[in-house]
């Protein structure tokens, strides 16, 4: 029965899916912009708006209405403004749900995590570590620098060995 319901939703002429709603980092008494990316999987182009539920006390989502025209088969970024109200919230992790409102579309909800921290710069996780590898060609004197993601010594060494053989025509 669940399969039949799912198949019916996909066959609907208006069907949206939230593709991305990344975590939002804010300081107490501060505000932070966030975006929600939606995809129109239906056969009709239409307006899609954002609706919110289970918003914790002390967090207010303010700004213009988040409604945009989304063509069939396309993905669209909807911009919003998230604001932490003064004195009503302490540092910690919170969440709310964002959904899509479109006439004829079945509901689609996605949880958004809100991290409230005294210093947003310290709360945002660092991107994965990247090492710079310098390679020098002996005879030609050409120096080349490439960024290699930190995957560990063994996979990096194997990748360099293979790249060297391909470059010299040995593979």
C-alpha cells in the first residue's frame, strides 16, 4: 500500500522535493541568511512557497515571503532570512521543519538544524584538510603545485605513482 501511495505522488502533476536545507549558524541576538533548494519533479510549472513548523521559541523566521516560480523538472534556490530574537535563546542546537507549499502538491518536509553559538566562526566546522603537493619534472625544469585532499599517505602515493606512469606513457 505504501508503494502505491508513493507511486501516486510521483505521478501527480505537481510534486516538489526539498533537495537541500543546510545547517544555519547564528549568534545570540544575531541573524543569519539561509537558503532552501527545491526541485520540481512534477509535470507542471507552478509557484512554490516555504512553510515552517515546530520553530522553537526564541527563533523567528522573518523576511519577505519565500515564494518563487519553479519550472517543471528544474531546481530552484529559495532565499530566506533567519533571525534569533534578543534574549530569548541560549547557545545550543535547535531545529525546525521547512516544507513546500504548492497547490496540488503532496507535503514534503525537511528538518533544518540551527546552531546557536557565542562565536559563529568557531562553531562552523573546518573544511576537510588539503595538502599542497609540489612536483618537479627533472629534465624540463617545470614545477607544478597541486592540491590533494588528505586521504592518507598510501592512497596519495598510489595516485601519484599512477599519474606519473600515465604522464610518461607507461600505462
